[in-house]
C-alpha cells in the first residue's frame, strides 16, 4: 500500500517508470473488462489504451476515496459504455467472440455433435447479450464474468449498493428470459442440454 502511494506521487509528477509500475498489476483486468464489454480484441485494445491515457492524464484528480484499482476500472467501464452507446446508435455488433469473453460453454465430449451443440449455444448467448441494454450487459460482465463484488461494482459505477443488487438481479432475469426464448426458436436447444445432463 505504501509502495502504491509512493508510485502514485511519483507518477503524478510525471514519472513514467512509476506509472508503468503502478499500472502493471491492473493491465490484465483492464483488458479483460474491455474485452468482455466490447466483444472483440481490436476494440478492447483501443479502450484499454484509452484507459491508460485517461488514467495518466487524470492522476491529479485521484483523491484516494476509492481504491486506486477501483478508480482505474471505473474509467475503463465508462470508456467502454461511451463507445457502446455510440455503436448502439449505429446498430453495430458487439460481443462476438464468446470464448474470449468468458461466456464459455463447459467442454463435453469432443465428437462433432457435441462441438456443434457448443457452437450453437455460444451463438445463442451472443445474440441474447447483444439484445441486452448496455447497463444490464455491464452488470453481468462485472459480477458474473469478472467476479467483482457488489461493493466493488457500486464503487466503480458510483451507485448505491442496493441499486447494484437490483440491477444485477434484473439483468440475470432478462438474460434468462431472452435466452429461453432464443433457444426455443433455435430447435429445442434446452432439450439437448437437458438430455446431456441426464445422460
């Protein structure tokens, strides 16, 4: 903690080496958050780079009221959400690479039918996530994929804890409802999944 404070002070005075040491422990998480929100590597890299730049130029505004890591992840999330809002207006696709996004299907047998079912499930999940609001997708990514606590998400998004809990609950409910509808339209995917579990 003392080392982080020392690095913050040095980085705030323009010490690039201190900034690099300060950010290195957070780079993987920043990238994963960006990837899961943006859905592809190129946009994730762009948002992660923009996050680094924004952190560097905003260091003087960090007051230490939240953990440094939480402050960094908040910047990453806000940048991604801003970009997604722009794309939503243009109806752009997002979250296409489900495997890298963390919404992986557990491995079953490696035969062709099993692989086809896994691919179909990922495609359904992709379509469902693309229909969720940015707010709900963010909640699912931060809580269920990235594993942040409710308290961390509340700090990150500057929201009351109860609001975070209710939004995550609604996001999960909407995801399940949409997933069922999508799966039913795609040839009894749930029946296939149920039979696999029973077998």
